[in-house]
C-alpha cells in the first residue's frame, strides 16, 4: 500500500528508539541502566487517580466539548492567573491530548506553507517535525555552550525576515534543563516588538526548577508579549501524568478557537474522566506533591552534573530545571572503544548501550551532535551505577 511522502518524511522519536532498544536488552535478562526516558519515575499521586476513579464511577465517560470541559478550562485559567500572572478567560484555553498535541495543533493553527519558524539549537526532537508537518520552514538559531545554549536579542533580531511567523521558546528546556532568566526573556520580548512574530512558549517544565533560578511565563513579560504568545503547558512532568495525555494551550481567542476546530475533527475531545482528574491535580494538594518530586530531581541533577564533569573529556552545564543533563562528549570522538569507532553522538550512544549497557540519547536529533542527553528521572542507585559504567567504559 502507498505511504504518503508526508509520513515518510517523519523519523521515529530518538528518545523512544533508545528506550525501545534498552527494553529489548532488558527482556534478554541484561541489566541495562536507562537514561533515555523523558518521564518522572514517580507514580501518579494517589489523589489524582482517586479523582479519575470517582469520575468513572459517576459515569463521566461521554463526549465533552472539543476544547475540554468548562470546569477544567476554568481551573487552568485560574492557575495561569494565580501562578503566572496571565489573565485568560476559560474560552482562551484549549485542553489537548498531551504536550505533543499542543505543539502540533499550535503549529497547524498558526503556520501557512513557507512560513519560517525560529528554533534555537538544541531543541526538543518533536519541534522540527511539527513545523514540517504544518508546511513551515525551520530556521535554526545557533547557540553556544558558553552561554548555556541560549539565544541573544541580537541573534533574534538578525534572524527575523518577512517570512518569520513564529519563535519557539522552551525554558526550562529539553534536552538540557537550560533556562533563561527573566531579564534575558524581557530582552527577547523587546526584540520582537514591532514584528508579527508569534511566540510558542513551551512551559511544561515550569515547576521543576532548581537553585536560584526564577521562572516567568513569556506572556507575562509585557502587554506586547501577552498578545503574541501561545502558552503551552500540561500535567505530564510536574504531576507524573505522562500516560494520561493531557496538555493545554492558552492564548489569543482566534488562535485557540482555530485549535479547537482542528481538535474537533482530530480527536473529538480529551479523555473525559482524565479531565476530572486534572481538575483535582491542580487543587490544594498540588504544591506539596510537586515539591516532593522537585527536591529529589534537584538533588539528582546536581549529582549527575558533578559526576559527568569529573569524567575526563566531558563537559556538562548543571541543569537549572527539568530532569536532563546534556553533556558535550565530543572530546572522545575519533577514539575506538571496544572495537567501535566513535565519530558522532549516534555511534557514542550505540556503543555505550551495547558495550556497557547504559542507554543515553544521542544529541544529533536535538541538533547538537557533540552532545548526548541523560535523564535523571530514575533512582539515585541507577544514576550512580550508570555513571560508574560510563566512566569505566570511557577509561578503556
């Protein structure tokens, strides 16, 4: 049967591919340490599961409005006003089927064929594919590890052309937990004034920030920023609800209505009983639940970065948020380890998995072939064991 060129052009997710290979080895009885997963290792909190069970028992299993039930959109609007300083009406919120769906729909609603999207490198692997599927053109903005892989206002201004339709901001970021300061974001917002560039601000990791880092929503920077920003968020990371598939987008009413129309024909609506669980998730127990996980992630991230930097030939910025380290391992390119020639991140990750049973994600799909990504969403025991193996493997 014929497969469309559109479908052929989309590669599989690099993170999923690594996780799948690690699972294959585990199924063979091999002790694999997996640093590939982009999801918390904590279970979904019980009070959230109880709310879903209650909704099921009450028969909340039918269709809802495509954009989500009004109670959930109201809860999200209240959250955004209370925590982010963003005043959206519930009608300016659409509940999506996970964060990836939010990204996909936002691109579909805003971009026309040939529109340029400014994408700082490194980037989450899904962004370029969502741009491509919307007919857009990805325009990479290079970054420097000396500046924690963040763009400058000068770079942003220089990249804008008459075809520029969108800038993607992800802070804290996947793949490296890199984070813009409020002043850095204000400077970027100032650089956009007088343009027609929309900002897609992916804030899925907003609750998982470390040390003295301060989070601010891009839309909260100024009235101008508010009017040009789509704020994307969800429950996957902060509430350990990756499998529940609930994300949301807030922004200008015309774009949110367009996303809702698209969703009406794509999925009908988000899973009904999961929406009631989401209302509970954002209730009074939320802060304590998130803080327990945040503290543990901060401890793990600090330890992982210190261990990585202690290994000869590896450089790693300490993450300011999220649950990833993104070390530069290129000093080891050109070596042969265990009979395998290492010339790029793909070969590094493959050899490490096959020879030392440690799964990391190559940096190439994130736009940085000098790096690999390690998730510390796993136990300290596994982090220690995996880093021991990595150190011993590189010392061969």
